């Protein structure tokens, strides 16, 4: 067996969660595929900007009278300074900023409360799945603090089995959500998107057997793609079981006995159709133990690099992409519905994309699964963004944890081909060490996918007036694909300057221009040098695409960005109004001129592109 195959077979060990948070249990794979109850809807909330519901005047955690107790007045002399029953409600999933005008710019704590009536069958385990809470969450059940989690874009699970009895009773579920930005956070306090606060993704109550299938990986062996390599991990008292993985449509299956840790490793033949960009093929996959059964939809493909080429199923591909923020179309805000996910991806396919960069944090699971179904390749990223606290062990632990949670959740999605560990980070020894360790985590968790990051290129003016761009970032040594963000014509000169750029290959790896772009207000017209006009944006795109034709090692683009998105860094009256205007679409889905420019270019690339030593 090759080194890569051995690593794939053993990656279950690396998939164990980092112990950087408290109280929550390892993630359950494919939570929506389990027996569950949806706890979405109206939750009562208390806005608490001074955290009086959690700490006393000496900044110590309260032991009595905190909001998590969800107390009720029983005597006329009782003193309570909160009342969930009388409070207004917010919808979950959703952010508080877009639901209440007075909370539009609010950052701080909001307490959420939902009453649930529950009973538990014998030998049943109950686990709460939070799709995401931005950015820090404390979860209380009947007043008891059960878990804390940091990271506003990744899921976490909380077990409540021991708190629910056989008889149906009412229980109080309280979540303290806090989105205060921090210099030690991931992301840090300086970022260019809206810090949407709250329980921004769905909440589920999973009902699982006493010993259940916690996690599994089922994918092609990259070194022997006629075979599938799989592992299954159980959780519970009966770890010694026979487990089976089957693809009924192909008549393929394998079974194995778990080891002392409840883990089984299996191989089974693959004689089916590969998942391919814009031609997705998904199979029903059964993962079964003696006490549990899970069904999933999984596609099978390989991805690798060969010199400067990206190969999917052994064939070179050009990544015709676009960057996307998790901003809801038409209405704004977070908490995307499946229909909103699909709308964004349908606009990407209309543009001619075979690839999307989901920036700058893990998007919701429904988005990734929709890409899987539509045949769109995915770049998935953690928010290691700009200048983190590179020397702070807690900051690294947070980034590492979010990377693990992203990979654990999405490792069975064929669409995901790139794990990104960073965006636009300033080079320093501490930063490079920090990010190198993240690439090591990603490879240990998933040796089948490519590792990338969006970096800056160095550039030098030449005597002949040209500007040479080259990647000299030491992080590039640890990447499979090098992403570069480049904003000549917007932050650096005017679009005419783009024609002076020449690229030199200094790393011998595929280059993806992960960002370029310009701001434009939909409907504002002018000449090609009128800043903020659609004409300026379209001209910049024309110049960028003409220049990029001459880059022989370029293997993809994901310009910035599909749709305008909210950002407090963008206050210009009448033009921005707290919107980043670099979208090819307005927030209402209106197409700017540059949409057509990129669409026509991608149609040509789809028809004519082949790897060439001189560009295309």
C-alpha cells in the first residue's frame, strides 16, 4: 500500500477533535440524515450588552440569578431583572442584525431561550446539533452550563442524554451568544464582512441509539481509484461490532469488525461513474453497524496536482470560478435557506463557473451539499484572515479547531477539492509557522484533497516599465495550489496599469488568481475611468482577463465577488452605504456589465482551454 493510501486508511485517528472547547461531544457525521427534531423558529431573547446575565460587578461568573436559570417570579417580592416570557423573539436560524433595526450595528451578548418538551426512550441518546453560533456560545440546559464553543461558522454538538428522563417534561434550553470581536479571535477584530451575530444556522435534536455511528469517511483511494477506502467510528458502550459499508446501486459492499476504539477500516471495489465538474454522479451509500444505520449521498472522484496542472479524475481542469460570501440574496443577512444557497450557486453556473470559492469561512452544510449536487468544485476556507495574533497559543487552537470542524463535516463531499488555511496574511516567521502547522493538520485529517491559501505576490517595477509579479511567500512551499489576491487597477493604480504586468513562476505549482475586482454601484454609468461606475468595473475585468491569458501556469480564477455584500468597512454615502460593491450582481441580483464580460470569457475557456506553455 502506498504512503497516501496508508495515510487515508489511518486518518480516523487524526480526525479526533482538538480539546480546545469544553463540554461538547465529537461531531456526528451527517446530522440531517439521523432521526431528529428541528428546533428552529421563534426563540425568546434578552439583549445583554453588559453581560449582566452572566457576571457580577467584580467580573466573576454568577452562581445564582443568571439569565440561564430562566427563573420565574413566584412571590410578589421576588427580584428578577429579566423575563424571557415577556421578551421579544428572534427567528432561528438567523442573525439579530437583519431582524431588528435597533440591532443592526449591535455587537455583544444576546440570550436565546426555547422551551422544549422531551422524553427519552431507554437506550436512546439525545444530542443537540448547532449548525453555527457566532461567535462564542455557552449552552445551558435547565440552568446547567453544558458546553462552550468558539468559532462562528462551524457546527458543534452537545449531549443532553443524562438531563432528560423517560417521562415527558418541559425543559429550558438557553444559549448565550456573543459576537464581540477580539484581536485574539479567528477572525480577528478587523475584517471586511458583516459580523452577523446570533444562532445563525439550524438547531437539531438528534435521537441516536446508545451506540451509534458517529463518523465515517467513504472515498476513492487516490493511489488505487478502482477501490474505495472507508472507515467507520462508533460512539457508545458497545464498541465491538460488525460494521458494513455498501453502495447498493453498484452491488458493492464490505464489512469488518471494529477494533477496541470502535473503529473499522474497509475497502470495497468501485466500478461506477466518477463525480466530475458540472457532471456530478452521486450514489446512495449505506453505513451500518449492529445498532445503527446511516444513509448518505456521496460522489467519487480524484484530485491531484501534476506540476502546474490541477487534475480531476486524471484530467487537467481550469477552475472557472467566483468568490461568494454567505450573504442572503434579495433580503440581506445570514441564516441562508437551501433555496438561497441554490440561488447563489445557480448564478455562478449562469456565469459559466465550474468552481466556487466559499469565502472567508466555512459556509453552511446545505451550501456544500448543493454544490455537490450541481457539480461545482469548492474552495472551503477558515477565517484565518489578515493579521491574527500569530504568537498566541489560544488563537492557534481556535484556528486549528475550526479547521478540524470544517473538514470533519465536509470530508465526504466530492465537490470540495481545496482546503484553504488563510487569506491575505502578512508574512512573518510567526505567521508562517502558524499557517504551516495548519497545513499539517489538514493533511493529517484529509490526505486526499489539495491545500491552498490566498496570499499576496511580490511585485517589482522593471526598467522597461513593466511590473513583474512573483510569489515569494514562504508559505507557498507548504501548499499544493497557490492562491494570489491581486487588485491592480483598483487599489493600485488605474486599469491601464494592468497591461504592464508580467508573471514569473517561482514555485512550480498551479496558480489560482483567488481575487481581483473593482467596486461598482448597479445602474451607475460613466466612462471607463469613472470610479464606482459599471463601466470602470467592466473595463478592469477586460484588462485583467487580457493580461491573464499570458500566464502559462494559471489554472483558475475566482474574482471578487459574485454579489454585493454588507460590510461596516464600506460607509461611503450614496455608493456603498455599508455594502461592499465589488459584486458582479447587486444585492438584488441585478447583473452589472462585468458579469457579461466574465461570462463571455468563461464560455471561451470552456470551449477552447488546454494547458499550454504560452498561456491561452
